[in-house]
C-alpha cells in the first residue's frame, strides 16, 4: 500500500494524463484540466475548496463513468485525486480547530 514508507497510499499507477495535478493557488486546491470539456474546448480550472465541492465532483465522475462518457479507469484516477484533496481539506480544518482550542487554553 505504501512503498515509500510515508504511511500514505501510493498514487494510482499508469497516470498518463499528468494534467490532473493539484497546484495550490491562494489556499484553494485546483485541478488543472477539467475532465469535462468547456463549451469553447479550453480546459477550465475546477475549484475544489470544500469537502462538499469534492463530493459533488466525485459524484459527477461516477455518473460520467456509468454513462460511458469516461472509462472506469479514468474515473478512478480522478476520484483518487479528489478524495486525497478532500482528506487534505478535512485535515486542514481539523488542524485549524485544534489550534484555535489551544489558543483559547492559554
């Protein structure tokens, strides 16, 4: 599960599409290369700044895979990245809450 010894799961193998990266931009996670083509054909940036945003995008990719618009493998790659972002968002929110509690104790 984690060949690098970090305790985190290894990323999916055979990631040919390196556009689905997760740069940080002003504290908001972004996916570059929106899996849904925009009306003009240019790739749009998808804002995933809350767990709700991640949940909606995972559901959208599941439906697209069910409808045959994308392969299950491709959907799985997107879902893995989005799930990782969701976990990072939850961890950051928890860290903020703990920090606030620690400041109140002092």
